[in-house]
């Protein structure tokens, strides 16, 4: 026969093991919930990390093409944007803009300047 103190000891060990198991399961459930909450299931549109010249900057213009070229010889590429104006049935004259990134010396931040190309 097992003494009463040994039975209490075994039941105490089982209780401790159950509480550890319960804590482990709860921790796993919590981690699973956090991972699910942080994950992207594809239903949300990811935030845009770039600017689209046709969609964000020149929304009212019919942009034909955007090229990246070093137009001023500073070894950095600018954006050359060709667009239509005075449109009638998607026809009309073509103009161009150059968007150049320069550093503002006062704030040490980059600024984007548009330069309109004039037709001679």
C-alpha cells in the first residue's frame, strides 16, 4: 500500500505537470494568434513605397512614357516624362518634363524639382 503522503506527493507532481502543460498550450495559442494578426492574408493592399508619376503626380495628364536618364551630367538619373496636353480624342501635342532630385542645403533633405522642356 502506498502511504497517504506519497499519494499527495504524486498528485502534487501531476498537478504541477498539468499546470506547466496548460501554460505551454496557452503560450502556443497566444503566439499563434499574434502571428495570425500580424500576417497579411492578401486581402489588404500593401502600402505603396514608391511614387508613380502618372498616377500620383500627373493625374490629369495623358502620360505617354517615363524614362530614367542622366539629363544634366551629374551621374544621377532624372525622370523624363512625356505627356499629351490639349487632348481631343487622345490626340494632341506632346510635352516633356524633367523631374530632378536635388539636396536642399538648409534641411539636408532631397527635393524633387520639375523642369518643363520648352520647344524651340
